[in-house]
């Protein structure tokens, strides 16, 4: 899970994830490629790092999807507007995923 540090995910966020009782830690460890691809994509479209951290904490299942599924979901919206909304309120993710 330490690979997330290379993406600027804070130690505090990693500690919070590690303290959870669900299987999120093992999923993050066993899905490094998917998680990394998702982070790369989110960064490339303009989602801020601190928002990506919040997404990892609050909507971790998004990061376990295939990158093509994530891109397809975003393709149904005006991506630049959606990014603005996500950067201000990640709860919109509940409606699009």
C-alpha cells in the first residue's frame, strides 16, 4: 500500500485506511494496477490530490473498477464540468458510479 505515497497520498490517509475493519487494505494492496490507473486518470482530468485522497477514504470501490469502466462513466458527462463539481463536492460520485 506504500505505493500510494508515490502519488502524494498522505501518511495520515494511509493510517486511516489501515485502521478500517473492512477488507479495503487487502483490496488496495491486491489491486495496485487498477488503483494506480485510476489515480493517474483522475489526476490527468484535473481532480485535485486532496480530493483523490477523500475519494479513497469515502468511495474506495471506484478505484477497484477497470480503467475502461471509469473512463466510460466519465464519457457520459461533460468531463470538465464534472471535475469542477467533484473538486467541490465528492458526494456527486454516489450518483455517477
